[in-house]
């Protein structure tokens, strides 16, 4: 018989989302998108405002994010094998928290900011790769559905994080936005820690 494409079957989504554990993971991924993708979205504006960098130099600094993001994706599995998935996610979020705190520091010089850009990439992909591993293990039969829900959760979260960040920046400035998102990461880390099953 022909294979059924589960991506277009509402029952496949319903079966995954009716599971309280999988729903919690997707909510955590959603808030990861709000806080980490939201922070990332304003790095170019931050570099231009704080250091008057042109587009070429901003792009050069942003390569630190890309390089360290690749590193995070590659090492997350090895870290998880040693310390477990929960601590791997928490480690990634703490690294990203440190990055936001550096961005939020008044009068910071360019060198630490370049390091922080790299840390944001490292932390984001260390956490997200582990979330992705967990999510794709929910149901082997519906792996494509699980992957699509991961993408949906982080992209919707990122869109909301960017929109909310824009409102915060307009009202209080970039530094305040990074401070608020750092506080949000503290709450997200706490939420990961209290969830027992990973």
C-alpha cells in the first residue's frame, strides 16, 4: 500500500500535542525562540549603535555567531552523552544568558562583544540541538511532524521575540531589551530544571 504523508494528517499533530511531555518541550522551544532568536535579531543594530560599524564589519563580527553555532551543534551530542540532556540544555541557555548580560553592560568594548556574539551562537545551538534530539524521538512514525513542530515553535517564538524586542527598544533602548531577555532566560532555565523528564 502507498505510504501516508503524516505531515498533512491533523491526527498526527494531535497525537503528539496531546502528550503533556511533548507539549512542554514545544513550549520550551517556543520561549527559546522568543529569547534567543529575539536577541539575535538586534545584534546588527546593537553593533551599529554602540560601535558605529558599517555593514561589512557587522557581518564580520556576526561570523563569530555562525562559527560557534556550528560548534554548538557538533558538540551538543557529546556533552549530552556525558552529563545528560537536561544539563546540556541548561548549559547552552546559561552560555546565552552570559552573552545577553555582556550586551546589556553599559560602556562595554568591542572585544567582549565579539566574544558574546560567539557565545550566543554556541549557547543557542547547544540548547536547540538537544531540544531537537528530544523532539524527534517522540514518535518514530511521526518524525517529520515532530520536526515541523520544532521549526514552527522556534520560528513563531522568534517572530514574537523580535516584535516584542522592537517595542522594548523603541521604548527604553537596546540595553534594556537585552536586560529583559536575560531575565527571561533565567526563567527559562528554571523551567527546564523543574521539568523532570528529558
